[in-house]
């Protein structure tokens, strides 16, 4: 049982990492928590379902369409909700604006697809696979491997690619970045698009493994957000560590205690950690640039 | 913890709200005494008009539950009014949406009772929200009748409540009897941690143990949980003969789907939530063979007539929730006619005299707690997303 519980924790952690990285990237460049981030996951998952059901697309093109939709919606949130609100110089307005975007997306999905929960057709992806003491599925393995590869690619991008370096520069000091010719809103767009792509993939993973419904982004978003704060918001490595911690806490408390009070355990961990390390596991956004 | 403090905050809010409304009532002075002299003539004064408030989810995740009830209530209202209404004046029903949110339920309850002057409230849809508005109804002297809230805990919650759906204590007993009759001796219970789920879990455990069964363990999840693997991992290690699963459709679908992924071989025994197509939509063929208990409906002349008219009006077959909404308003109108008054006390006394009323949702007789004791349950089995009858019309012998 312990191996299964640990494995469940790692897979859940890989999933939460995809979400947490989105929060942390956006926080780094735009200094705001995007409360519609969870809903971008939902849009990705529903786009995939819609393409497969309505247009009978095979899984691969449906997946690409979902990724495109995730990036597009994230960009629209940046353009329509965040940027106009941020223009007035108020730090709080864009955050409230993303809450508005979240409500609009949830209501829109409810109108288009109905409030009832659905599921992405998994087929053989959901058949049990036995690896020693562990039961898994191809869907879970894809989440684990895909999530890790994507995280690695993101890390390399931030480190070596020109735009990745620009993201780190803006996160470190937006004014200085601007004086050397980096347009902060262009960089913000890249960060939003990246976060949208990762969110869409996370949404599809949840839709396959579990279910999708218009409000699915709420609880998943909060798990990802908690992970990002645990890790030190603005720090991608911290987000991954935070996600692993949240995944493990969810799995171990759920298996050995009870899932009934899951949010309590997760937020309890957050409260305890912040008591001793107010900056999170790793230092916050400054460290992005080091 | 967070949840506890939220509950406490809600409680305080409820307290503050009710204190405010009590104060307001006090300032306005006591309502004028009803005309009790029985002067001959038309009893169609404002005091005899029956105003009913519906408090339930009409939008949001649980909208389908509220809309079915509303459809049933609308049909009943039209029939009653076409036949002359109550006391010579038409019955009015006002609807307030709660989105199944506890705070919104309290606001909605206050709106229909304070602003619309309803003396009867139909609601809420969930047992937890019914428990939230119950004390308010008691304090305001409003008659509360929930068409479909069914938690076993509501019987002993300490406020007056009438229900059209039988208490879950009965369906838990029928589930336990079925499991024992199959020779299943050990179980683990996977439940939704709310009023409804814990009520069924406790009632089932009591009856199953009393019949010689053994409960190896239980584990709850929060409503709308999307990852049930941790709980399933625990249950798998217990190796029960079957898993009793009083969960709402969203969690139940995910639980059955992920149980298959984890290679769990135990059978599932479910509750009335399994009549919702959502479960098969989430879990697909993994739901094949799941047996569940369901309040019996779809029989008798009253149901046939209801179903025919429902089909004509809404262009679809009615479900249990629609039948319960329909019966709720019908028994209240019948009670108001018997009492000749529409105040909550008179209505409650008259409602308790309801005996063997043949409704669309089955026969209705209330006991002193306001619970129906005259209904029956069906055992049904899921196959390819469709329910087939295993055993019909099992009477509840209280």
C-alpha cells in the first residue's frame, strides 16, 4: 500500500506542477495571481472533448487543438482582463479582473456544454498496468513522463532561450528590463501563453484520469496555487517542489487518514510551512533571475 | 481547520441574519391576528391566500435537481389553480435560486419569507442546506417541506420538517438486507463527507452489522473530489466483498472509474444518486453491474396521469425529483383546504393527517417527525448506462 500511495503522490505532484508553474510564471512577469488559471485547464479539457465528439478528430489533433485553445484563452485573459486593468497602476484591479474572467469562463462552459460532469474517452489508456506493487495506467504514466519532460523543457527555455532569459529579466526587475529594450507586455504574453499550454495539458490529464466539468478548475487551481505559494511564488523550481509536496500530502493523508478533510491537510501544511519559512520552500521571484 | 471555521462563519452569519430579521419583525410589531371569527362570505381575503416559496438550485452544478422539482411544482400549481385554487384564491409560488450554496440558501429563504410573505417553503434540495435553513424556518414559524432532501440525520435535527422523499435510513436498510441476502459478509464504505453521505454511511453500517456483516473500514471524500485514488488505495488493501458507495454522481463516477484503473475487483452497492446518468457518462462500462437502491416511482394511476401530462408539457419523461416536487405542492394545497387556513401551524397540523395520499411519487403518510413511512424502494442494476429492475417495490417496514 505504501508504494501505491507514494506513486499516487508523485503522479499527482507532476500534475500539480504543470498548474503551479503557470501561476508562478505569470506572477513572475505580471506580479499577479491569475485566478482564471484553473479555468484555462477546463477550456483545454473541453476543447479536446469537443473536437473528438463533434468533429470526430483523432486524439492527437484534438490534443493540439486543446493546447492552442489553452494558449489562446490565456492570451485573451492577458489582453482583455489583465492589461486594461493594470494600465491604471492599481495592483489589485488586474487580480479582481481575473476573478471576473474565471466567472465568465465557467458560465460560458456551463452554457455550451451543460453543468454535468463528463469524461474524455480514454479507451486502452485507462486499462490497469501492473508494475510490481504498483497499479497504474498509460494515462497516469503519460502525465508523469509528459509532465516531467515539459517541466525540463521549460527550465531549459528559461535558462538558455532569449525569450526565457527575458522572462527572468522582467521577473527580476521590470524597469531595468525595459531600459535594455525588453517590452514587458510582450514578455507577459509569452508567459501567459506558456502557462495556458501547460494548463490545457493538465486539464486533459484530469479529464482522462478523472472527469471534467465547468467548475473543475476551482479545486485544481487552488491545489496548484497552494503549491506555487509553498514553493515560493515566482520561483519555478520552488513550484515543482511545492507541487510534489502537495501531491504527497494529498495522497498520504488520503490513504492513511481520510480524504474527507483534504483541503484542511493541504492548507494546514501551507500554514505550518509559512509559519517557519514565510518566503516559501525556496526564495521567491528574485531567484528566478539568478 | 478551514472547513470548520467556514461553517462557524456561516453559522454566525445565519445567526446575525436571523437576529436582524427578528429585530425587524419586532420593530414592525406583531402581525395582526388572523380573522378567526369565521364570518360568512367569501374566504378569499389576503390571509387565506397560499403563498409558497421554492428555495433550491436553478442554475449551477445541481441545476437539474432544482429544475425537475420546479417543473413538477409548476404542474401542480396550474392544476390546483385551474380547479379554483385554495380558499377561492389562486396559489402563488415564488422561486429563488440557491445554486446549492448554503449562504445563498439562507438569503433565498429570507427573501421568500420576508419579502414575498411565503408561509410555506419548499426546499432545500441538499440535506446540508435543508439543515441550514431549518432553524430559520422554526424561528420564523414557516412550514418547511423538502421534496427530495433525504439524509437520515434530518429526522433528529431538532427543527420541524416534512419530506416527500423517504429518509435514507430506509434505503440504507434495504441495501444492507440485499448485501446480506447475497452472502456478502464484509464491506468497506466509500462516502461523500456531507450530511447525505454520512447519514447513509452510519445507517448502513448499523443495519449491516446488526445483520451479521462486518464493516472493515470507511473513508470519506469531499464533495466533487476529482482524485479518489488515495481512498481507493486504502479500501483495496482491506479486500472487502463489496464496497458500499453513498456518493453524489460526480464523485461516484470518478470513484468507479479509478477503481477499475486500480484493478479493484469488489462489487459496488450504491444509493439513489446512481440513477443520475452522469455516473455512466464519467465511468462508462465500469458501472456495469452496479446495484443501487432508489425510491420506487413510476407505478399507479396517479403516476401514469402525471407522467402523461409532464410529457405533454415538458416534452420529456419525468424523474423522481419532478414527481416529488409535484406531490409536495399537492399535499400542501390539500392540507390548506382541510384546514381552511394557510398559516404554518394550521398547515402543519393538517399535513400530519395526510394518510395514504396516492401521489406521483408513491403513497404518502407522514409520521410525527414529518417523515414518509408509506413508500417503497426499488433495487436497480446498471448495464450499458441503463437501469434495469432487480427487485421492485420493497416496502419500508418502520
